[in-house]
């Protein structure tokens, strides 16, 4: 082990010559190197031992971890086995439950099939029993038929013996009688058919003639129910309509007249069956166009003033007609109602002019036959006074006029003549018959009347009457040639929801009580106004 050190030492001594100090150093190195080598060897051995122990410790640690992992693996395997066992038990339980349910369903189905089979057996037994009963009845019917045949033969033989006629002779007599009866019946049927044909021909002829009359009268209806107002320029149509239509809506609500703004150049049309309202609307619109200020407040003011003016015109017309007829002592209300007839037509004939004609005719005829001239001409002048308010009061216009005359102080003879001019009362006096005669003379002259217009107006008045028959309704206007009814309600009596119900009720009553072509729109208008003044 120390051979390399000795060899080095000998080499160094042989090759070099050192001083004393150097020799000491060399000797120290000679002795130190072996000691160092020995220390290194010892340290290496100790390190090897330490490393060996650390490796053994790691091995033991790895073995412990391996044992822990093995135990964990075994625990997981046990858990898996337990879960697999539980799942198998669950699946088995579910399978058994499904099997039990299937068996129960099969049992119910078998029971149901068994009941069906029992029912079928009972039905078959019932059918067999009915078949036996039918067979028995057939045998009985056959037996009864044979007995009836025997009785018929016996009766025939007895009839031949009593009548001393054979079967062929009796058949010939019966056939002859049947033939005569059939010929008479055929003749009656032919007469009935001819009668029906004539009636159908008459109906067809009336239909054709009425269609022709209607076509001829259509323009006249438009003339007497429509008024046209000329405009200075087309720009005024927009001002009449107003922003969002508020001007035209306010105008129509206040007047009850429908304004038609179409492509007609420099003109608008006013449509309404009531001539008084139409005249008020026409005059008011003309004033608004001249004034130039068109807004809801101004429209209300002008319409109110125009209504007063039209009432004054009607009063003056009533006085004029009474003066021309030489009828004196009329109540102011009668004169006012008489003036309203200026704007009323009957079968296309102006009622005011018709009343004046009747009064003049009655005066001449009464003078010729010796009747009471004053009673005759007064009753003839007032006989249609009920038509001035017949759209506001229900009932025949003759009875309405008679009641007005009675209330305003006319004599019973005049009241009776007014009430009886359409046979609502039986005529009892010469003057009553005279009023009937002059009414027929004035209305029956050629071209005086047309029936289509009067029916048209009555239909519109019936629409307004139906609408005003409901409580809470303030006014009602039939517009658009009877295709729309506008109902103005009292806002404190009917709320918004009540307006919806009222529109439906009015439409339903119109359907039940009136006959009309097409459909009718019902519009309920509820308006609340708040007015105050700045002082």
C-alpha cells in the first residue's frame, strides 16, 4: 500500500540535493502524503458505508410505499367488488320488478280477454235467442198471411156473389173510377201550377220594375241626401280635416253629418238623411271657409250660431206658409214645427210644400161641398206635422201630429182629422175624409213622390231610434248612407268599459230588429270636456 510513497521518496532523494529546510519540508511532505492518502481511503470507506446505508434506507422507503400502494390497490379492488355486487343486486331487483309488472299486465290482459269472451258468449246467446224469436215470428206471420189470403178469397167470392160481377168486371169499374179521379186531380194540379206560374211571373215582373225604378231613383236619392260645398282652393281640404283629423271629427260630432273629402276638385260633400242637420252643416262650413279660422272651438261656436239661424229660418218659413194658407191663430211651437218641414221630404216630395197644397185644396173642396173651411184647411196644413219629430218620438206620424195639436190647443175636430188621415183612427167627420182626399190628390199627382227615398230615410231613422233607446245615450247619428251609426253617450253615465258593452248591445239589437243590406258599423263616442275661464 505504501510502495508508491517509498518509490517517490527514493526518486526524489536520488535526483535532487536539498538544503536542510528543504529536507524538512520534503520529509514533512513524505510523511503527510501517506497520511493524506490514508485519510482519503478511510473517508472513502466511510462514505461508502454512509451511501450504503442511505441506499438501504431508500430501499426500505420504496418497499413501504409499495406496500401502501398494494394495500390501496387491494382496498380499491374491494370497493369495486362491493359496487359491482350492489349494481348486480339492483339490476336483479329491477329485473324482478319488471317481471312482476309484466306478469301483472299479462294477468290483467288475460282477465280482460276472459271478460270479453264471456260478453261475446252472452251476446251470441242473445243473438241466437233473437234469431229463434224471429223465426217463430216469421212462422206466425206466414200463418197470418195464409189466413188473410183465405179471408180475402172468401170476401172476393162473397162480393162477386152479392154484386153479381166477376173479378174482371169489378176491376174495370174500379179502374174507370180511378181514371176519372186521376183526370180531375190532374186538372186541379194543372190549374194550381198555372196559378203559381202567374204569381211567380207577377213577382218577377215586380222585381224587374222595382229594379228599374231603383236605378232611376238612385241619383235622386243622392241629390236629396247629399249637399256639395264648393271650396276656393284644394288647400282648404287639409284645413277642414285638421291635424290628425280633429277638425273633421269635431265637425261631424257636433252636426251629425258625414263629411266626404274625396278626389272631387275644389269641393267636399256633406251626407246625412236629416235635411235640417245637413243644412246646418252646410251653412256652418261655408261660414268657416269664409272666416278662415277652422279649429274645434271655432267649429263649435259657428255650429251653435248656425243652428239658431236655421231655427229662425224655419220659424219664418212656418209663418209664411200659414199666411199663404190663410190659417190664423197657430201656436208658436206649431209654426216652428211647420217650418221644420221645409227640410223634410216624403217619397221625394217636400212636406212643407205638400202641406200647403193640401190646405189650399181642402179650402176649395170644403167650400164646394159645404164643409167647415177653417177646420178642413187647418187640419190639412197640420196633417203631417208629426213628421217633424217622428225620428225623435216613436209611433205613426199621424198620431204624433194629433197629440201635438191636442197639446197645443187645437179643437177636437182638427185633432181627429189629423189622426185619421192614414186610418190610424176611423174617420168620423166630413173634414177627416176631406183631409184624406187632398193628401191623396197632392201625393198622387205624377212625379210627386218616390217610394225609395222615404224607405231609405225611414231605415236611417230606425237606426237612430234603436241607438237612442239605450240609457245613457245622449244623441245618435246615422251616417255613411246607413252603414255607420255614431252614438254619443253621457260620460258620467257610461264609462269606457260600458262603451264597449253598449256598442255590442246596439249592434245586437240592430241585427234583431231591423233588416238592412251589408253590415252596419256602430261607433260609441264618449267625450269629457273641462271648461274654465281666466278672469
